[in-house]
C-alpha cells in the first residue's frame, strides 16, 4: 500500500523554525514531483513549494526567502524547512507526490500535519 507520511508539525512562536518531513513508502517504483501544500482554517489548499525529480523548485510568493524545500531520493523523502514563521503560516500542511506504482502514475497525498504559529 503506497502512502505518504508527514512528521514535524507543532506549535511555535512567530520567528521560530519548523522542519517537516514526508516519507513515501509501499513499494513505489519511481517518484516524480513532490510538494507541500497548506490549508488554513476555512480556506482552500494552496501550494507552498514544489520540487521536481530533477531538483527544479517553485515557491509560493508568500514563503520565498523563508522556506526551503529539498528531497532525498535515496530515502524517498521530501523536506520543508520553514524559518521566520509568521502567524499566517498556520495551517495543516500536506505532502503531495506523483508516484509510479504498479503500472501507472498517480498523485498521492499525506494525512497532513498541523503547524500553528502564535504571535
């Protein structure tokens, strides 16, 4: 069973840092782009950062210069280092990956991890 499992969320003060991790498991043959999305209370889920299998990266404008996405292909893991956190960064962070399993590519989502930033 293919799955993405996030870890690293929590409650912090504004200005502090948090590092999120997401591991893909379950016999995945290949992983394409991996990303992090954020869903604030009452809002839609938005892209925070995306990294392709070749290392190309895109960030949401609101997190540029503060967040860093990276991946370790040997460990099937994607990370999100979040620095200088702001209260508006609060939300549930979801890992997302395009993975080849069985005989096809599909998009998978993790269960989400809560990040709460207090002022």
